[in-house]
């Protein structure tokens, strides 16, 4: 049985819009999620989420007992990155700002801050407010531990010692907001593992000079190193603490991927992890004890595997309520009986539900995007094609609704990363393009994550080479099937995908494939990008530099091979219209990458349009600029590749 909560519909924003026979307006796809970041209080009595109230972003808190809203917190233009309850009274909000470090000269960065909203007295308190010895920023999401009725909140922050910034672990008094450092890091020690009772049980090391990773465990008040390993790029990852509390599960990189190992405490002995601990998956943590109770992995759909058969039975029963759809766990109460899930599929579109495992009822909370009905969501399917060298390339194909899948115009949308991946879940760009009549191909080219280590490693040294030709091979495959018209193909990408779009417009190997290209925050010149990273990290041999060098197949920004894969170096070969879009506050790919490309194309007399987004970061975090990006993209595509 499904019911709607009237208090979610009472004039806020969740009134249903009748289904229409035409596609939703473009701005509906470009809006920020109408509902986002649901989190349930530990006792399951309150739910908080992000939404829009009278056109402004806000955090709403609703009582599940009384069935009504009890608090609203205006967020406005602030970039809210995370919501989580520390206890039944305190809601912690993590936000970010783009700023130069301490007002100094140098590249702007994205800084994260935390504050708590106390429900009992409607008071907001900023966390990590210190004097000059520490910054008020956090370097990872807050960690909450609840033990014997007491709540402890731990924040990773920064303190200064003789002018040097040091990672520091703080503990926060939630009654006052006051915090105190409880563990200072070192040059190489800057990550901590905290048990369910708030005890520090391990910490991680990374020595940039030696390119080694290590782990220490707490033993009688001292840190004892129990393992070190070479780690020039990939490092082992601590997945979590075993249910018994006597071991850590660690994903360890090895040839062919990651394997799971178990580190016993306090003796520091290694052994194979249990068979149901997957080294390539993410751990599911008990919301109360913070210990590992299962694993989650993303394949064609998201798969949840719980260690306790009873938990698995409960989850499988929940999933069966949404047949044929992808179900993601978003939040749950400490007793794991009140569960918020996101459901993606043709029946529900992209929606949130609250599931009560006591009553076995699912309550509809609302659509992720207001104004987009299930009928407005195009079908997405996972396909596979063979690249020129025989490599199998998985890809997601989105086909426009109501059209015969024959001879369609195509938009290739490569993802960022490049070590990232797409999924079959609702993708606002792909769905928006499909709603305008385009087929959309999202290739999981070699170098993509999520399809095994071998697939990712096949991309090393192939930036602008086989990673690029994998995209064109996807076009050829769809054309051979009669699905698309090979003369009506454009490419649209962001970040690394933006580079791929520029490469598709300029590199000789892609000549004749595309009619137009859109680059959102893309790299135009690998050489200048590497030099920027080198300056940012003040090192020619940092872990980050080694990561990018490996994909580009070089060891230095001065390697002449970079010219071969540089769109900037091939502007004379550009023969199709190019749209450049870039946020002025981008701290991942500097806007200079698009500025230099626009200047070079203009000087060469090539068709180029450049859209600069004020106060926008790498992720299109604001609704206004996100909608503008989508509007400019669709206008450009319709002019150069009419659907």
C-alpha cells in the first residue's frame, strides 16, 4: 500500500502536476533537485531534507509522528553539500564556499564548513570556530558516534604549527558548539579510524616523498605501525570495522584490482577478509554502531549485500516493492526500520519513498525533480560494442520517447574523471537532450571506473588516443545498427568529457565524426593543465601529478607527446562550431583552459561561442547557472544539429 503525506503537499512544492503528452519544459530538467539529501533522525521521529520554498533553497524538518513540518532553515545561495543528524536534536549541515586560502594570493579552493541546527531551541551554531591557531574549515564529512546515550561528533580540520598546516582531529561539544583538538596529525599521518564508542583505534599514513602508505593501530596509548606498502598512486582504503570490533576491513590494490584483507587488532596481523567482504565495493555501515554490516556495488543496478541474512531478507522485500526499478538506500533510523530510498525507473521516474519496515508500507515523498513526470523520463539501457582493437566498451543509451529508434540524431556525452562512470539512474543532461528528440550515448570508455581494474588500466596512456576513439567507435556501432544517422552527431561533455568534446572537434583522428561540440569546464591543453596542477601542489612529482601523468602517458608537462593530444595545438584543424561553457569559480579545471581556447579559435577565424558563468564552480552547483548551461547547450545543438 502506498500513501502520500499531506504535510509534504501543503503548499510547499510537492503538489503533483498532471501528466502531459509533451515533454517537460527544458528548465525542469535543468533545475536543482526539488527534493534532496533526506536524512532520518536516529530515533526515526523526524526527517530533514533540502527543497525549495518560495523559490529559495531551504532545509525542512518534518515530524513523522505528528505528520507536519516543524522547522525551516533558509539556505539561499549557499552550497549545501550534506545533511546528517548527530542525535535526535542536532542536524549537522555541511556547506562549501569558493575562496582563496586565508585571503592570500594563489588558486581559489573549495572550502567546507559545518554548522548544527538544534531543533529544541531553533538555534544554529557554527562548528570549529577558533582563534588564529586553526581554520574553521573541515576536510571531510563529520563523523558521529553514539554510545551509551552520549553523542560524540568528530571533525577533521586544520591547525597551524610554526606556520605549517596540519590535519587535526577535533571533538565537538554539541551543547555549546565548542571544539577541542584531540589528535594532531603529522606530515604523513592525517587520517583516523574511530570506533563506535568514540575511541581512536587506527590512523593512516601517506609519505609523499617515499610514495608509501601505512597504517598504525592504537596500543596502550601509543601508535604502532603494523603495515607499509608502496603506493605511488592508488592506496589501500579502510572500508570499516568488523561487526565484532576486533578487525578492520581494508581494500588493498593489487594487479587486476582491489582485494579485501582483514587487519586484526590489537595484534596487527593480516589475513584474508571473509568472502562476503568485497574489496571493490563500498561498505554499508550500521547507523548506530558504525560497523560494517554489508557491501554495496554499482553494476547495471545498485546491489546491496548484507552480512546478516535477516537484513538481506528485509532489504530484498523492500526492493520487490519496486519491480524493475533501481533502488538506492539514502538514510535510515538507528533501528533500521524507517528507511528513505530513491527509486529510478519508468514507473516512478526519479522519486523518494519512506519505507516503514514495521508496517511494511511505502509512503511517497515526492519526485526528485518537480515537473518531470515518469512519462517525461526516457528509457535508458546498458549496451556494449566492440572498439577497433577488440576491446568491449559498455555504454548507456538513452532513446527519445515516442520516436522510432531509427536514423536518430545523436549526442555523445562522455563523462568526467576520466576514472568515473555513468549509471542507469536519471541523468539530467541526458534526459534533457532525449526530451528534445536526440538519442544520447554515454560510453564507458577504457579508463572508466566501475567495470573492473582491467578496463580502467586499459586507459592508462590513452588520454586523447584510444579513450577518444572509443567514443567514435560507439557512433559507428549505433550507425551500423540503423539507430542513428552518422551525419547528425554532436558531442557534449564536462570536465574530462569537455576535453573529449574539444578533442572531437580538433584532433585529426576525429575529423568528420561530429557536427558540433560543447565543452563544459573542459581541459583544452593537457600541458597547461599539468603545469597548473604542478604549481597548485608545489611539486612536479605529487600523487596527483602521477595520476594525471599516467593517463596522459607522460612524466612531465614538457613532454612533446602532449602536443599530439592538445586541442589547443590543433585549433587550425577545427572545422565544426564549438561552444565553450565555464564557471569563473572552477577550482578543478581553471577557466583559463576555456579562455585560451576561445582566444585561439577566434584568432584562427573558427566558429566559437564562449559562455562564462559568474559565481559558478566545477559542478554547476546553482540552479541559475545550471539552467543557463542547459539552455545554451540545447540552443547550440538545435542550431547546428536540428533534431
